[in-house]
C-alpha cells in the first residue's frame, strides 16, 4: 500500500488504556496512520466560518470513558463536536444511550430485545412504592456507573433513594439461576458481527461478575447459543453502536440483555478467548474512511493483544498539570447508600489502604449489603481482624467516589469515617487543615 492510499485513524480517548493502545497499534500494523486525540495535542478552531480539528484525521474511533467521569456531559459534547467534523465510530448519541442504563433498557425494550424489568422514579416515594413488584431481592443501580460500582442487592424491606450521591438510581429485576454459580456472558460485537464471547463468573462472597472485581472468565465463543449470539447483535444494533460489549444473563425463563457497553475492556476477553477485538475495530475505522484492509492480516493480528506504547502517543507537555485539590486532616464528606445520604466529618489517613465507616452509620445510610470479608492488620499487631466490606459513595468537595469500604465499630473513636488511600490518592493532604477547628487535638490511634 502506498502512502497516498493510507488513511489517518484518530482514537478519541482522554485516558490511557490497553484498549486504546491496542486499536492504535492495530491500525498501524494494517498499514495506515494514527493520531491519539487527547489533552496534549487536540484543539478545535472556528475561523471565518471554517472549522478545523487538530490533529487532522479521516475517521475517529470514539473511546471516551464517560461512565466514571465527573463531567460526562462536557466530554460527550466534545465527542459530539468531533463527530460533526469527521465520520465517527460509536457516535455520541449512541454512547449517551449506552452509558445510561435506563436509556439502554428502554431502547432495548422498544426494539423487542428482552431485558429485565426496571423502574426509575424521580422521587424516593415513587421508587419505594414500586419495590413490591420485584420480589424478595432486587438489584439497585445508579443509572450511570462502571466496574460494578453503584450496584447493590436490596431486600424487600430495605428503603431505597431516587438518587445515590448526585446520580439517579433505579430498581431492576434480579435475574439468576438459583441452583447455579452466578455467571453472565459478555459478547463482543463489531460492525454487527460477533468477534468473541466469554462467560464471567462472580468471585467468592460476591454476586457481580465484573473482572475488575475479581470475577473469573471462560471462553464462550464456540459455546454461544445461536439465540444469544443473535440477541447480542440486535442489542448493539438497537443502541446504534459500531462496537460494544453486550452483557447477557440466563434464567429459567431464558436469556436477558443486561447492558450494552461502548467502552468494554479487552483484558478479560483476551484472557478467556485469545482473540483481540482491536484489529476488527481498526478495520472498521479504516474502511469507514475509504481505506483498504487485508482481512487475513486482521485475523492474524487478533491473536495478539498488542497494548505496547503506540507511536501516536503524544509527548507529555512540560506545562504543570492541573493543581491537585487539597484535603484536610479532617473534612466534611457526604456518604450515600441505598437508603439515604448523610453529611459527616471524616478523618484522612494516608496509612490506610481502604476507607472505613462506622457500623451504625453504614446501617443508617444503607451501605451494603456485605459483598465480601477482608482481613486488616494494624501496624503493631501480629494478628489480622476480619471486617465486612460494602460499596459506598463518598462525596468530597463536589467529587463523587464509589469505593469498597470496610465496616467496623468506630463508636469509641472521634470520627465515624476514615478516608483511606482509595480516596486520598486523588488529593493532596494538608494535615494542618481541620474542618472541625481543633488543631491542638492529639490524633487518635487507627488500626
């Protein structure tokens, strides 16, 4: 292929991931040019009625990770701006549908794709009034979330809130086989074709199958029933995604589509199947821009997940990065669970790996249910104590953090919440700053 025949594929991704790097490397291996559109190198100008995108590309593969950002609307608007200039895989309007789980469910239902029953009410009274129709256990989710964060099981008598933190939440029917280990299947679809599939099994002491939470995987590509394959293809098409990880679960009544993920990861999929979707996404992008691809070469490349540093990775700017937000030795935080939110003064502890909350407080806000048991050793002790861990949303200065916190009796301590490195890694800690205004107090001992 001559240089004149090559097209330039841009991957829009403000974060660094194996998937982004693998797609860029696959494009180059197929003989075409690449640009990584990110903060260091991207600009848009409108001058005298003309619009210019820098760097110039012929097509964009959208990999904007919106489900765990604090500003999804701004970043989605950025992707929408790009999509008006050049052809874009996973167009922003389709990504908007996909990242909002209620929007996904209604779209699937409108297109006759079977999905679990759901209810979202804009007030807590309406949501609790609907609880009865979901049986003894229901799934309670934030409308936007990722990696299993913001997902709980709730019993019939557990109250729920219309919002968890600053995000709407909803009830969903629990779909499961009572007599089988909990699993689902992720089917990766590119351009309407199933590339590969894996079963995902929940880890011990949890019911969520996410690989990020410790779930195990198994190749399902050749074992995939025809009706599941067809449901995954129809789901991706209904939502309008060029590539997607479609999650399905089986019950005694058949299969249901749970989610359609526009930025599904490749790590677990490749581990299970030894097939990388990256070359197939690269092929689609190249052909969408009018370029040509050797199909045999695509298949060869799919046998390796090449996530090495791509040549398109921009050089880091020498300008100082944004100033890290400062958090004090004590800070007022907002804790949110399934049944409510509460404003609490918390203590920062950079020596603690995990955030810890008081047992009574956890019960008060509906943090839980218990997802696993962790063993924690204090600095001087030779023995470890077992503590339950639960998901909780912690609001700090307008930022929301979904973390897996340990639960313990802190009634004998000054602060009901201890912020660990799972939150503090995002901040600079100033030990001289105290929200409770007692700088002369002696810090308490923490395990």
